[in-house]
C-alpha cells in the first residue's frame, strides 16, 4: 500500500510580495541573504528561498529586516485586507494560490 502524503501546508502570505520587491531592486536571493546577514539575521539563500516560495514561516523580526533591506515599509510586504479575504480560505486549506 502506498504511503499517504501529508497535505501541503501554507506557511506565509508575504512570500510573493517579498519576491516582487526584491526583483524591483534587482537583487538576487544570494545578495539579499548576504545583506540580511550583515544586519545580523542568520539566513542563507536556501532559507530565504523558502520564504519566497511560501514553504517556511516568516517571523515578524525577519519581515522587518527584509523590508529594511529592500527599502520598503514592512506593510508593503503583506497582502492587503481585500486580497487577504480572497486568499484566506486557501490559507486555511494549506494551499498556495499561484
């Protein structure tokens, strides 16, 4: 009998907005991770990538430092209320809307 896979679990809603902001600044994931390390946040490219892919939780202090590094307010990296209402059912089901 085949082993049943666990459902995919949603872990953050900010990843796509963080990615857009990073690309606007024309930074690679490696460059951004390096800048975060300079600020004292221990995060390598692989860990940072998981945030953008929404497969890793995002702590508030990480969001604040990512926003600082990207030169944007932290609120700009979070979905607005209307968008959050639309994606909330998917978040509860553990599905990432692409």
